[in-house]
């Protein structure tokens, strides 16, 4: 990291409130907490909402493709998908071409939920009281950070 007077140094570096990881972690938990009552109206959890967002963008997908998009392994994703299937939101079927692949698709109920869910992002944004400019800036910074992390991961895996 480059030297910057606003970045703490020495013992200050080890304070919890000066940790990027903690700021991201606590912000993520806070945002997830805001989603909980909104999503309970739909009868789904936050991880289930993320699955629905991906499937509303593109379906059908294999469990592997869904996992790659959400950064989740199949061991985490499979029980989640089974619960969603029981809720009648999606279907899980073995691929005809390769039995090892499970194809995930939306049911009519899952597709219909999309229209009602259009209000969710604005409801959360209103709770956070963030301006459009702040939202755009924050999203740009987080995407830039994610790209840097991905680049570092690819460098590490190539060594």
C-alpha cells in the first residue's frame, strides 16, 4: 500500500476500526439485516434472494454456473436450492446429456415473484438514505476492489 497520511500506521494499523475487512464485514451484515424484514414478506432469505436475482437474469443454469456467479460451492448451494424447490420457486433436474450436471430453472411462481421484487432495491436504498451519487460511487469503488482481488487471486494461482 502506498504511503498516505489518511491511512493509519504503526499500532493504529491493528485497531479493529482501521481494518478494511471489518468495515466491509460489518457493512455487509448491516445491509443483510435491512433485507431480512423485506424478504420475509416474500418468504425467502437473503441467500435465496441472491439465487433468484441470478436466475431472473438468466436461466436455466447449472448448479456449477450458479455457484460461480454467487461465489458458493455446491455443498453450500445444494441444500439452499432444495429448500427453494420445496417453496415452489425453482426446479432441479439432472441434465439429459450429462447426469453429473443439475439444471436449475424457475417455476411460474419464481418468475412471477420477479415483478413484485422490483420494489426491493429502492426500499433498501431508502432505508440506508443514500443518494444516487453516493450509491454510484460506492458501487464503482466496490467493483474496482473486487477486480483487484480477482487479479491478485489469478496472480497467486499462476505461481
